[in-house]
C-alpha cells in the first residue's frame, strides 16, 4: 500500500465506519460487528505505515493551502506513529469491552455511542498524523466537539453539568490561549510545520519564548495541567467505556502528545534549553511537578473509584509534561514511552472499575472489601495496572519512569527527582490499599459480592490490556525505537 494512501485510509476508515454503524442501528449485532471490523481495518492501515517510518521515511499527504504557511497536511513521524498505534490498538479492545458494558447495563442510545466513538478515533488519527500545528488544531477541536455527546451520554442534569465544564474548559483554553499561540508562531516563523529541531530558533528572545510556551502549554487543555484540569474529573459522569476513551485512547493522550510534539518539533529541545540562563521551559517543570503532587494528594483522599482514577490521570499526564520540559534526551524518550505506558495501564483500571460496577454495582473504594475473591480476573488485572501506574516491575510504567528519572538525574534537576520519588510513594498510597482491600480483607456479610465476574467481553478486554502492561515491560522495542527516533535529526 502506498504510504499516502495508507494515511488517507487511516482518516477515512473510521469516518466511513461511523456511517455504516449509524445505518445498522436497528441490528445491534451487525452494528457491533461493523465497529469491530472498522477498528481492525484502522489498525491495519496504521500498521502499513510502520515499516516506512521505522526505516526513516516520513510519509506525507498535503490536501490544500489556506494561507501561505497554513496547510491542511499530514506527515507521519515517529511520535505520531506511536500515538496512532496506541489509539488504533486500544480501540479494538475498547470496542469489545463496550459490547459487554453497554448491553450489561442496558444503556440507551447505543448507536449514537458507537458512531461518536468512531468519529473520535478519526479525529485522533488526524491529530497523530498532523503535519503542522494548524492541522493539529483543527482535529484537536473536532475531537472536543465529537466527544461532548459521549460525556453527556446519560442525559441527566449531572451529565449536562459535567458536559458544560468539559466543553467550556477545553474550548476556552484552545480558543483563548492555543489559537493566539498558533497565530504568533505562524507570524514569526512563517509556517507551523512540525520540523526536526523546531522552527523558532533565533526568532524570539528568552522572555517571549517562555511566554509563547506558556500560552501553548496551558492552551493544550487536554493535557490537564493545573489549573486547566477541571474538565477531566467533571467528565467522569460518562459511561466507563467513554472514561477509558478520555483517559487512555484519545483525549488526554491527544493533550500530552501535542505537548511533546510542540516542544520537540515547534520550539525545539536545543532552542529551549539554550534560550537563557534558566531555560525557557524551567517554569513548566515546576508547574507540572506541582500538578503531579497536588493531584496525587487529591486521589489519595478520594473514595469514589472513578474520581480516584481521574485524579491519578491528572497526575500521570504531568509526568509526560515534566519529562518533556526537562529537555534531556532520556527524559523526552521517557515522556513518549509514558504515553504508551499510561494508555495500557489506565484503560485497564477503568475497564476494571466498569466491570465492578456492572457485576457488583459498587462505585466506592470503601465498598471493595473482599471483592477480589469473587472477581479474581478483574482485580488481578487491576493489580497489574496499578503496578504500572506506580512504576514497579514487571509493568511498563517502570520502564518509562526509569527513563524519566534518568533524564532528571542527567539534567541535575533535583526538583524533578524529588517529585518523581515522592509521587511514586503517593501512587502506591492510593493504589495498593485497593488491591489489599480486594484480596486480603474479608467482605462484610451484607456486602453481597457473590456475583462473579462481569460479562465475558469485558473480562477478556481488561485481561488483554493488563497483559499488555507486562508484555511492554519485557518487549518495549517498538515504542522505545520510535521514541528515540523522534529526537534524531
């Protein structure tokens, strides 16, 4: 398959799948079969690009020029390849999980759910393969709008309130902050193309560069850097498969992916590091470090399981931001790898939370005494994913944290080292008690855990993603190679 054709199909396949899903709404089995087939077809299109990118090629597709230097164009580089592989792979297991969850909970508007999911993946691939910041911005906005009906899926007053916060924060940050940053970049560089080494070298002084970086980082609200994080816990009113989409497959990954891509390909790692005595990105290390620790403390106190996982996501995302802002080669590689590590780990945790709700109707951590004795597969998978989030072997989160910590030490950044160590202890503080409670505390007589596991599609999906956290620990070659290649000239 020609690379340009593979790019086009990667964008068109999920969009076409959405149309077919809408047409098959009266026949649930057909609708869900189309969803699965579309997810598999998307992965095949993305995989068709991997050999070329791994070999050093940068497949491209340019559609049209809006203004000089503003093109709707796509270019597949290593970081985008990694993000596309994550999103397309996890859509397959999320689709399987969704069948069990949506049917097991007798959810309404299931056809709309699957249609919006497919369109969200089309937008995600657009972000992954964007050849410039202008194209990324367009698909970034599309992803926000398309996922809004998923956040408000239940239609309750609480869901609508959560949806308003979700839309308000994400659209507000992108229009008020990111769009002016895009225009500023275009005006000083004459382009917004993602270019190895960046496009701003010698264009701005230290203060202007730091200011532009601040506009961009806070404008990428999906990265949930405090105080732009409130949309994420507000969106937990959505069904669990949507939470998994928001936290693992598309939305937050689009945020931290955009952060890393902008730092590497717009600002340039060497440009930021050499822009002044302190470096234009040092403030970002502090902001991300504060977010990591503050969100971890909130997660530690949260009894609602999804709320605990939501603030864990806020914290974990800022690991990526902080590692990228350190500007050390190892830390930037760790940032890219942590996008993959967090994706497979966090989707497992949300899958487990949804399985617990579906089978036992439990939503609070304090209700989980002994639940592992009746749901061993679910809670075993939860335990593996928790190890990854903490950063312990044999889970891939250990590998990404090792690279981030190594980068922080190489950069002699004491604050970053302290943040990583302290936050790892906090991670253990809010994850390990759940595992202990589930397996080693006897349930009260009235707990009513004698229900068994959730529907099999849900259990198969969460076990598959849990195994992926272990598999990537032993075989991280593909994501590591792509992450390293990202920094190659």
